[in-house]
C-alpha cells in the first residue's frame, strides 16, 4: 500500500513538483539563515580562538565580552601566579586608539599589548615579517586583511588608488610613530576595527595614562590539574574572574546576542521559512487529497482501515519532505561554497541541517494534519457518486 501511495503522489507530477519545491525553498530559507546566524555567532569568539596558547582568561569580574574594557590592578597578575595549579601567567593589554596613516587618513584601531618576554597571545599565522621582530623599536604587527582595506595607503595625494600597508611603513598610534614589522592572518571577527599588535610595555607607553592598565591575564594550567577547578580558585580572589577559553567565548557570545537584534532578526526569518513550508505544503497536500479522494474512498470500500490510509498519507508526506529537504540542504551547501570568499558569515555545522530537518518534518506533520481529517471523514459511497 505504501508503494501505491507513492505512485499516487508521483502520478500528479505538477502537484508533486510544487510540493517538493515549496519544501525545498522552506529548507533553504531555514538552513541558510541558520548557517549565517551560526557564522556570525562563531565570529564573536574568533579573537579568543586565535589567542590559543592560554587555558584560562582572567579579567575584572564585571567584564562581559571581549571588547569590554574594564581594567584590573597590576597586582592581579602576581595573585594569579600564586594560585596552585597555574603553570604560567602573562599580562595582556587591549584598548581602542586613534590611528593616523602616512597619507593622513585616520581610523580607530584596537591595540593589543603582548607580554614582552614571551609574546604569548600572538596571532597564529604570520603572512610576512616575523613575530620576534615585534621586539624591535616601535614595532607593530597588522592584519593582512586590514592592510588591504582599512589600513591601505593612497598611492599619491588626492588619488583614489590605494596600496596595501607593507612592512616598513609607518603608522601613528595615539600620536606615537610606529613601524610595521610584520603582517599576520587572523580569523574574521564579528568586530570590524583593525587589530594591531605590539609589546605590552610599548602599549602602556603610548596609551593614555590610567591608574589601572591591565585588561587580561592569560594563564596556563599545570598538567594534571582541572581547568575549571583552577578557574574557580582564581575567581575566589576579590575583584577578578577566570574563565576557560570556551567559557569566555560563550560569555561574549551571550552578551552579543542579548544586546543586539541578531537573534530576533534571524529568528523571524527562520520562523518565516517554517510558516511558508506549512502553508505551501498544507495547501498542496489538501488539494492532492481532494483530487484523490475517490481513490482513497475506493480503498475504504475494499476494506482499508483509517490507520492504513493514515500510513499512506504519512508516507507521501515524508517522501516529499525527504526529497525537498535534500534539495534545500544541497542548495544551502552550494550557496555556502559561493559565499565562502565573501565577507558574509556562513557556518553550516551539523546542528544546522539537523535543526532544518526537524523543522521540515514538523512542518510536514502540520501540513498533514490540515489534510488528513478529510481522509478520515471519507465515505466509501463517494466512489459511486458522479
């Protein structure tokens, strides 16, 4: 009987194509927007993942995300180093500073100060120059992408043609002349301001003076010690809070979602895809059953039970859902490949198609409920009418 149900579905090619197309479009809308949302969310922790040498991030207890600049006393570094289970701990400075390029253009940049001795927390990949060159007088590192865009230079005064910022070029940070000694590559972030690295002591020297200058402490946990337990010991110290890298990323992600409209905007779009799928598939399924009610009535007249008819309708719905979902996910993956070279965030993790598949199944069950009651109410005598 399932084979008969599928033959009935495939026999009406126009309605079948419309049903599959509607479900494929709904799947595309749900999974593509879900993938873009996941990509944006993943970008909120890109800087934390790039700073991959630390097990723990220590900061002021009121810090809510990566760009939240609330400083600690310098003594916090020594207090962290004194906690049992901490192998090493180094300071890190992060702040926004005015940046003036050689052609006179001004931008706002994020400046990262790395521990002078170890340079721990540096970007993972160098495109040109070397990380050790950062110890040279007035040395800074700039991102390769920023050098092509935000930090690019005019070829000549008044010209719209620009060239990338190269090793050896000079940049003013907070009215202090710096020299580019290297370019690195980083993961695309949620935040768009240029990211410039220098040493910790140099960053403090060029920054506006404050009583507290320390932003973060990066720490490594000794082998054999539990990261969460050591973080809890550090957090017990007054005024500071310790997170694992994953915990700090989750905290930053939660803050961005709460304080922006990203979640609501993508949620509305995904819900719209679900509604479209219910409406299209519901209407087409109802029309399909209406057109085939004589066939269902004939089966009832031959002794088919309501349960058997429900199984037939369910098989038709699930088959259409499977085909439509496969086409929709394929189109999403294809669009992700096309968008991979653009600035648009896209990350189709395995959770996205699973969520999309569940959504489409629920969508089809809703659609089936709209039409299945007509099958149950069919009288076998219908087959003898007309």
